[in-house]
């Protein structure tokens, strides 16, 4: 009986240490390291006219104070532009420490290193920076007006303008029987993992090596950047990702200033140095997302078929643009959703503002695009007097239309082609799950508390598993343990578990015998990172391919040892044996011994691989030309393009007309990410995604004042939801395999968050008749809007 | 260390008597994590809102990031490292969170484990409202709390088994 691990609700390998408090997060090591603290700008936009550190020098325990003037070589240059693009005509990135000018509250101006964090902060408080304030550009309205400039050499604050078009949208809209013009907006928010950022570096003078631990989503990215900036050989820089307390996108940015400054200081001082971000720092120096304004012209016929769609939108990229224009490209290319478009034109303008830099946060431009498309669908339904689910049904791409080519370029530079899906199937499931047909009776039934009920729906498609590649190394040790390494990182997704499930199936071993390491450049130096719902697709397939190569080698060696034909062999429970004859077998541990011809034995079992152990062909080398010692293999997975997951959410809400409070009575999620490796973990991803979606719709926003101060930069004022604020989603799965990868899987990490604002806006509008054109919405705002409607 | 005045604090942590010399301003969370090397207690916000740093102080949940170490002299502190059984086996609360996938990144988890331990000590069979009340002050960014609540229910089952 063969055990199948793929598809099982396997308990997580990670949890044994995490529930004991034995995880190894960034700040759980380096207790004797020197501590760094940063002096950060209190101004959104200012010239630095002087920095006086003299008072800080009296602080007992101070080790050093550094400003831009102290930075050598490439460390004094602007940090890398991570993703250049031809349309990004005015890229600007920050300096590791501000050079003469600050462009957002929180920008690092000086670094203090001291014996501990308390002392470092004492010294930082004594550093006096003279600023000459400049006009601050805060928010998209100010950026678009262009009266004041963030960067004086960037006219109109415009970083980039891009257009993509399918067909001829303007002509299609002009010729359409019906046309609507609509405006939609989404506010700024942030990932806000429970663990902030952090860096811990150690220079080993004997070996000339730098070891960096950083709470990142891309250890190989940090390694390449630090080696380049500090002008060290790549092989002299090791980057290890410890347990990471959540990322959600913001930790994919690299190198953050601290990620180059802390290693530099460690080498300079020849001491371990550590910096751990505090919560205020996270609000004002870790990247944000989501702020966009959109204008839509949609043309459609009397049946609700979309004939042409023109979208112009404005993206707030914050003070700098290290991540290029990936976010607005994602909005532009994912906005079409699951619908059949023949004529679609999208133009976006990416604008600088004097606020924290914007890079992807879970969902990454898709919540905005989904909001625009889904609200547009609701408006079309309303204009024609047809049901919201019906107008969607009439426009869905049919299962027989895949692959569906949009003739556009996706965020990875590859063609935007949906690979597979069953969107009508999803719609049927979500209508059933939420009780769509029975809702009108529910609405009509008198409610005891006077609250008004509404139902909403939103659909999305998510490009997942973007390239360029991931790789993996699988090694069966002579003790029978299967050691797996892949370079991408983990922030709680459960990669140690799901990759072990995949390898266990491929090699015919127990999942408990598979040990997975992620994000350690010493173990696997070629990788990209964890973002864009790509880890399962990319590294999942890479570990499968590497494990298949190991299996083939194991079968070949075992066939020799058992004097059997390779095709007659099977691997079960860690034993290679002749099919139908379990007694004629050899354990993988012994195959591993035989795979490595030995001069010197190290154990009784290993004697079998020594030179006098058994007769061998005198004309064949112990390791032939086309072979390598060891039962191990390395392989890579690199897709031609992304694979597209999809889903639909529906919600029933109750709105209290006296307070504007929204309660989510039911929340239904139907999700298709192909075959599920571990349903328990996929459901966990959906729970967390929906939670962040609800937070973004009803609670969380980053509130800047006109001067560019982030006035809610704490957990007391930024309303991250507690247990009491969130629904328990009901979940149904559909599993449409991808034809693009060996496992047929699609990504699942971000999906939960994408349609939530659109879905809740639809439900709230349905409940109280207020136009929901912008999110998030707070109870006082909704109450005011309801009053306006009543007053007329 | 710098030349700040220090104070001796003797405190019982997970059943062991520990003695540290600390400045008056040193937080209990820092003493646990960096002086006693009990790093299971995590610090998520340093302003008492997220609850990742929750420990039991004489049996009551407190935010160790809002507690000065000098305040806990003579007290008994329980951290996540104190929740396993005498032979190192997972305690029922720890076991339940693993079984029900009550954690993802694991950073907030120690705080929730201690809140659950406190809840079950007071009420071996809590209802949903009791669970919401007991756990409603800690933040988790990964799970949407769905499986945390399921884990608490499972912990009550496991703790009630003979």
C-alpha cells in the first residue's frame, strides 16, 4: 500500500519548534551583538542643513555614529533600482542614509551603534539634525496637481506612464449602445507582519566572510545586493533567513538601508551588530501599498455584454520607486478578471509623493483592479436592471476558451495568457455557498434590530507562480534522511511541510524523513524569492523535479545491486524493491552508501562501498564520466509564463443605520488553485487573506496629515482587526489543474485578500443604497453617507 | 553595559528561581529574551497592543513589554517554554494548536498559547463567547483567528482527556 502525501492534511513540520517557543526569529539570536538605532526624519520633505552628533558622543556605551558622509564607495550611491522598465522614465531610489534631503517621515538620516538598544536610543535622541522644510506632496491629488515636486528633477512628480491595449477600446466604447463613466479609489495600507524587519550581521575576519541573518522574503536578493554594494565576492557573503514572523510583501524589498548598513558596520567594527525594527519604525520605514485613483469608461450592450473598457489610473509610488512599476502593471493586467474582453485599454501614471515608498503588499495591485472591474460590473447591472450575478455570468470566459490570450504583457514580462479555469463553475459554487437564490426572502423578512441586509459578490483572476525560476537540491543521506534545500524563503506558509509532502511522494519515503531548508544561501545559492503566490508553484515543482532525478539514480544503483531491471523496481517506505517481491529490496540509506565509492569506510554499512567490498568491472571507472558520487540531484523549474488561479467571494452583511456599523453575517469563498498539496494549509492561507481583505475594507488605512505626518503610526490607532472583528469564511474548492507545470498547481497565498473590498462594497451598497466608490469605509463615514442619501 | 544603576531581581521563571541585575528601565520582555535567553516570548509592538509578549505573572496574563523587570521580584512567571510536559512532550494547548493549524508564522503564537492556558485554567470548557473574550486582545496577522479558535476548543478537549 503506497501512501500518498500530496493532498493530505498533514500537520506542519514547523510547528513542533514554534509551539515550544523554540523558533529562531531574527531577534532570538545575537544576544551579545552591538545594537543599532536610527535617527529618522520627522519631516516629509526637507533639506538637511546640518547634523550635530557631539552631544551623543558623551553617552556611555556608544560605539559609533554614522551619517551619509561616512559611507564609502558604492554604499554612498543610491540603493539599487530592483526592477527597471522602459516606461519608468524617472526612477529614483533612496540613499542608505539621507544625502542632504529627506523625502518622507521616517527616512533614515543617521545610524547609531552602541552596546545595547537602550543606549543606542539614548544616543540617537541626542543627535541634532537641522532641517529646512520644503513643501510636502501628500496624497494623489497633490501629486497629480504637480504644484510642488517631490524630486526637483522629476517634472509633474511622474515616475512613469504606461499604456497597454487589447483591440480598439476607444472605438468600441464610442460605438457601444450604453456607456458609463465611473471613478473608484482605494486608500493606502501596509502589510504589517507581527514581526517587523531586522538584520543581524557577523564578520568573520579569519575566513573573510560576512554572515547576514535578515528577516527577508529574498535571501539571494539580499546577498547579491550586499556583495555588490560592499564590494565583496559573492562567495564571501552568506545570507540566512531565520524563522520570519510574517512578510506579506513588504519584506521582499531589498536591500532596505538597514540590510546594507548593518553588515557594513559589522565588518567595520569587527563585531556582531543587530538592528531590530520597532513598530513605529515599521509604520514609517517599511514599505506601504494600495493608494490608487481610477477613472473608467465602459461600453456595453443591452444584455450587459462588455464591448469596450477604458481605464486610466494614478498610482502613488511614495517617495521612491525601487520596485519600479510592477504594482500598477499588475493592476492593469489583472483588472480584466475572469471576463471576456475584446477591447481594453489601460493607462497608468505612477506618481511620487512625500510618503513611505510603495511596493507590493499581499494582493499587490489586484485588490484595486478587482475593485474597479467588479464595481463596474455592478454599475452595468444596475444600469440595465439585471442581476449582478447574471451580468457576470454573461461575460465570463468559458472553459472551452482556454488558453485565453489578452495580447498584453504581464508583470513578469511574459504574455498575459490564462492557462486554465472554470469560471462558470466557480460562480455556481459561490452562489450556492452563500445562498444567493434565497437571499431576497431573507432580506424581506422583518429583522428585530432594524439592521439592513445586503449581499455582494466579487470575482478575480490571479496570475501566480511567476518566473524566472526556482531550484532545489535533494540529497538522500546514508542515514536515510532526505535533505531538501530550496532558495526561496518562508514566512509562515508551511513550506517545510508541503515540499516534504511532494518529495515524500516522489521518493517513496515517509514525510517525517524529509527535512526541508529554505532561504539559506549556503545550502542553495540560486533563487528568486517568495512573493506573487509563487513558492508552491516554483519551488514545489523544482523539488519534484530534483526528487525525480534522485529517484532515477536510486533505481539505477539499486538495479545493479539487486541484479534486477530498473523498470521492475518500486520505492516504498524508503526501500527500493522488486515489484511484487518486497523481500528483494535495498533501503535508500544503503543505496546512498553505494552511490558514493569510498576509500575509507565510516560505518559498518559504509563498508559496502569500499574498494575491496565486491568485484567490479575493471574497465569502468568507479564514478563514470556521466555520473557523480552521492544520491543527490539539483534541478530547476522555470515556467514559460505564469499560471492563473481564480476565485469568487460572496458576502451577506447587516448594516446598522444608526451607527454605520457593518457586520459580516456570512462570507463565502470559492477558490481554484489547481490540485491542493495540503488543504489545511490552503484554507489557512484563505483565512488570513480574507482577514487582511476585511481589514482593508472596513478598518485599516494609513492616515497622513497635510504635512506628511503619519498620524496613526501605532497599533493603538491603526486598526488591525482582533478576533472580534472578523468573519469565519465558508470555503469551497474547485481544482482545475494548470497545464504549465508538472504538478499542475497554482498559487494560493494572496488570493484571499483580492476581492474582499469589492465584495463588501457590493454588499454594503446593496444593503443601504450608498454609492460605494472608495474603500476602506469606516462606520462614521458610512453613517454620514447614509445621512446624505436620506437628505437627498 | 552602560554605567546605569542596576537592581537585583529574583524571580521564578517556569519553576526555576532566576536572579538578574538590571537597570530599572529594563523591560521584562528583554530580561526574559536576552538575559535569560527564553526567546519564545516575542515582542511585536512594544506598546502593549499586540500581545505577542504575553506571559503569565502569578497566573495572570500580562504584557511583558509593558512590565519592568524590577516590578516582578518574588513573582512567578510562566512563558511558552514552561508549557511542555515534564518529559518535554507538548502540552495540550501546544498540541491543539499544531493539530488545528492554529499558527502560521508563529510569531504571535506564544501569546495565544498563554492566553489559552489561562482561560482553560479558569474554565475547562469555555464557550465561543468565553474564547472571544479571553483571546480578543491579542493580534494575529496570519490566521484570521479561525483556526486559533478551533485550536482553543481542541485544547479544551485534550486537557479534559484522562
